[in-house]
């Protein structure tokens, strides 16, 4: 019974909702700066497991729907976008892609 209550509580929590409404790209960059830098540091240190820098991103798709994308690590942070790489189940780097700052809603540490 206790597990059911915990599951219900988790379902009620809003996922990546900003209380202040829409933020500017500059505000978003500043808010996510430390998190993204931490992930990038793990990517650049080949002695560490990629899972240490694993992030979950919420992306706004072109159709207006938010999509949650887990198991990503930051490869580079640019002015217009962020290059991300999928972390495969075996801990190795998979395919990479760019996510624009405009499409990034939020990110969190896994």
C-alpha cells in the first residue's frame, strides 16, 4: 500500500513546470549553466562513467508537445544550441544530436 501512495504522489508532481511562466533564452542558459557544465566535465574526463553526467531533458517539439528525453550527456554548449549524446545501456556513447536553446524546456540530473 505504501508504494501505491508514493506512486500517486509522484504522478501529482508537476514535471519541469516553471512557476514564473515563459523565460527568455538568456534566463534559461543561466538557470541551466551549472547543470550543463557538470555534465560536460564528465564527458571530457574519460576516466569517469558517462552515467555520472547523465541528464534528462524536456524538449518542446515543433508540434508544441513536450517530450522527455533521458540518458543524455552534454558534448558541447554553443550560443544557439547544445550538442547531446545518448548514453547507451552499456555506458558507451551512442548517437549525438543538437537541441536548440529555444526547444529546451528544462533539464535535470538523473
